[in-house]
C-alpha cells in the first residue's frame, strides 16, 4: 500500500509504504517531515534513508518518485502517467492487516503474480 499526503506551506506532509504477503505486513515505512518510522526488515531498494535523504525539500516529492521507481523495478507495477502528472488515483479504504474483517465488513483479496513470457 502506498499513500501520500503532499507537503504544503503549513502542512508537513506524509508518505507511507507498506508491503504485505498473505495478509501479513512484511515491512513498512512512514516519512513525516524529517522523521522516518520503519517496521520490519526493509530491503535495500526500499531504504527510506536512501529514498528520502535528509535536507532534500519534501515539497519537490523526489523521494516519492524514487519510491515509485523502486516499486516498478521490484514488483513490476506501474501507475498511469496521467494520474501522476494531472490527476489522482482512485482511493479506497482497506481492511486492517492486523485483524480479520469484522462481521458484515466487506473486503477484497488482490493477488499480483509476476509471469515471465517464454
């Protein structure tokens, strides 16, 4: 899961990445201004200290771009350029990874598989 609340003049902004497998979070990080919170064993490609170097203006969103590039390289996923440059992506609320769905709470399971062409 990736989400971003971009920095504004009176708002520091937040960027979050979390990766789960079989419903369990494997690793995650959150960047709030100059504070980085990490969970799990982050692969080098997703090291937030490298992706969001200290002193780089968050308003430029370069760390976010580097993270999306790492996702594209690591998982083979891409986002529509139009959504990145001129609009937004559809959003939806996901269920918690740390608990099963509550009675009557809707949920969906998505599976991404990398296939190699022969």
